[in-house]
C-alpha cells in the first residue's frame, strides 16, 4: 500500500479498481441504469435554470398567459421527472451497496478464518471486528457519497455550466475565476484527512479490542474491583478517538468551505460586471436571472463535490485497511500434490519435531508414537509443550524441523480439510455458540436422523439433563454456553465429537475444571467416545491417565520418557517424581504406592494434597521452562 507521501490520485484509482473488479462488476447493468437515472436527475437542475429566462422574458414581461401555462407545465414536468428518477436510482444503488458490502464482509471473514494461529495472536478480536464491521460499513458509504451524490452532482454541474455559458461565456469565466485557487489547498487537505481518518480507524480497533476484553472478562473485572481501572482506560482511548475524528472532520469541512470562498468571489465579480450590462440595457433581466439561477445552483453541487473529496479520503483509508487484510496470505496452505488421508483408524508418530515462537523454543526434537485404536497420554509441567503437540498434529502451526505422521502420511502432505476431518478435540474450554443446544451439537449438519442424534445424546450423557431444560434441545445456551453448567457444556462438546465420528480423539484437560460428580459423568462419556479411536490425552492430574496404554512424559519441549504407568514408576524418573508429589503423602515410594489398590482416586479430591503439590511443583527447576 502507499505510504503517507504517496501519489493519492494514483492510489485512489487503484482502490476504486479493486472495489470494481472484486465486488461491483457483476452489478454493472444495474449500475449503468442507475447512472442514466442519476444523469436525468442531475440534468433537471440545468433545465430549471434554463426555463427561468422564458419565464421572465416570454411570460412575465409581456404578460403572455399562454406562455405562462406552458412554462408552468414544463416546470411541473421537470420536478416530477426529478422525483421519479431520484427514487429509482437510490433504490438501485442501495440494493447494490448492501449486496456488495455483504459479499465483502463474507469474503473478509472467510479470509481471516484461514489465517494462521500466529496471525490471530498478533491481531486481537476487536481489531478484526472493527475491520469486518466498521471499515466495511465505511466502504459501504461509497455508494451514497462517492457514486450516487458525485454522479448526480457532476451531471448537474455540467448541465448548469452549459446553461451559464449559453447565456454569457464571459460572465461564466468571471464567476469561475477563483476555481484554480482550490487545487493546492484541496490536495493538502485530502492528505491530511486520509492520515487522520486512518488514525481514527486504528483507535476504533483498539477500543473494540478493549471492549471485547472487558465484556469477556467481566467476572474477573468485578472480583478484582477493576471497574474504575477499565473505565479510565476506555475514557482515555475514546478521548484520543474523539480528537482524531474532530481533526478529520476539520479537514473534510475545510474542503467544502474553500468552495464557498471562491463562490463568494465569483458572485461579487459577476454582479459588478453583469449588473452594469443590465443597467446599460445590453442584457435582459431574464438572461441575468437564468444565469444567476444556474450559477447559484452550480455552486451547491460544487460544494458537495468538494465535501465528497474529503469524505472519499475517509472511505479510502478504510478500503486500504481492508485490502491490507485481503492481501495477507496464510502461510499454512495445502500441498500442490496432496495425498489421500488414511482410511482406517490411524496411528500417530512425531519425528524429531522442533518448533519455536520467536526466541522461545517450545518443542526440541520431540518424538513418540501413538498406536492406532489405543489411548496415549501426554503428561508434564505447564509449558512442557503438550498442547503444542496437538497444534502440530492438526497443522495449526508447522514446526521448523521434523514431521508429524498420521496413518503413515505426513500431515503436511494432506489438505488441511482432509487432515482436520480426522480429529475431534475436547478441551477444558468447552466452546459453545450463542445458539440453541441442537445447533451447538449439529453445527449445521442437516442430514442427521433423529435416531442417531438420540443415540449420541445418550452416549454423551446429554440426555440426562435435557428434561431439566425448559425447551429441551431448542433451549438457548447463552453466550459461550453461559446458561449451562461446566459439566453440561463438556457433555455437549462430547456429543458434538461423537457426531463427527472421526478416527482420532484429542483430549486436552477435558475434566480438569469439573467437580467430582460432573467429572464422573464426563469421564464416562469420554470413555464411550474413545472406543475404537486413536486417543491422545493431555492431563495434569495423573489419576486420569493411569489406565492409558502408553504415557509420554514431556519436559521443556522434549520427550524424556514413555511407557505404561507401572513401567514409568519402576524406572523412577520424572513421572515417578510427579506421581509422588501428587499422591504420596505418607513417605512411601512410588512403586510401593502403585502396588496398593486405588479406591476411586480418593486423593485427587484432597485439597491439602493438591495445595502441597502446587507448592512443591513450583520449586522444581523444570517448571520454569518454556
């Protein structure tokens, strides 16, 4: 995109061509018809000013009543034509503008959803919401300000200028003597408006981000008494936005006002020169009134065109910002010659995967295998790289070296759609949409018969709480599922995963935030979900992974051990240390503790044990790793 010192005329043409080829070209015939109607409406001002001369010289002065009727009927026809054409072209342009804006919003949203995780980490939701909503709305104003008004006013200006020249070209030249004085100030004002408008849009995006954070974090805000703090941040941001908007409006208003200055000079000179010719009898009153009417009507559309020049800079700044987003291409793309995904339940292998975000290394040569149809658990301290493994497998991020193999096929060799159709993910953050319970489970699938849906609801233990909801499956779950409990939300997500029926299941701390009763129900649903699937489980509470077919132990981005629960305890490595910290409060060794029967993992509900675990864990050197 052009910088602040760019050629704004060339830049504007490029932006107009982008909008035309992308969103307007398919409406070219409607736009052409609307343009004809605008031209007719605009030319009526010229017809009105032209009819002033016969009104005075043919009807009024000689007292010709027949001519008076003719002039009156012509005036009525002109105004009727103006009204009809105005309605028709405005309806057409509104239709085109709304459809084009809807297309642009949809395309922009789809494009943004294709961007990589790194992109969304650096572009907060409020920023993107501002682009999709406010910036596109500003672009939408191009139809009412730049096309409709500019087209109509330009035709009016030409028609009025023709009338003025036909009356007296010298008078017209005198009236326009100050027009060249507009050029340099107008160009300077346009650049000023473009910069200030872009600044205002950026500030608007920051405010949208701030509001998004405030409303999504309303409970922590209340609990920490941050209302005044957040209000002050919002107040300061809005003050900066107000200043930027005022400065932009000053520039826009100044462009229109410059027209007034030149108009005043032109009328002053015409009255002196033309008035002397009328006094001398060289011109008729009708001629002067026709010219005066044309010039009077001419400066108003000229003034509006001057204002449009300023408003175009506001619109152009929004088009620039939207185009920048559209021109941003995702780095994670489909391969040129993709391979077919595995058909059977696949195994998973990580081969020497290394991944870093900037200077922070998250995975360092991590390698392990997950057997098909079995459950593999991944354990380790926070920051060990467990969740990053899931991101690598699903290609939310690509590693700098190494590869992830799914069913014998490298995940980079499959299309993103084929790859992600292999996975269902259930995490501790049960993401629900502000829709009905049915929509949150089906997610747009309209080919699911009722028997299958009921089977899924039963297997996920959703059927157990459905009778308690007033509208059953048609109950609105609220923003982020706020009308449901944590356990209910998790069971809805599990039902969603069951309905997807994918061969691989990824569980990321799926029960960590639940109470004991909810955890039991959710765990039962997860056991049902994992049947016949390759399952990877991330867990901090080791009680939830004891029965896994394999446990992979990670520390600082590396796989430091793997095996079954009993094998890892016998080896006495990091897993045994973690296990002792979580469950051993009597001084027994991990192996001795493992030989004892476990009564439904009673220690996991022991708050003092968990508190002790947290204190001891914080002292270990590997906890502070990436």
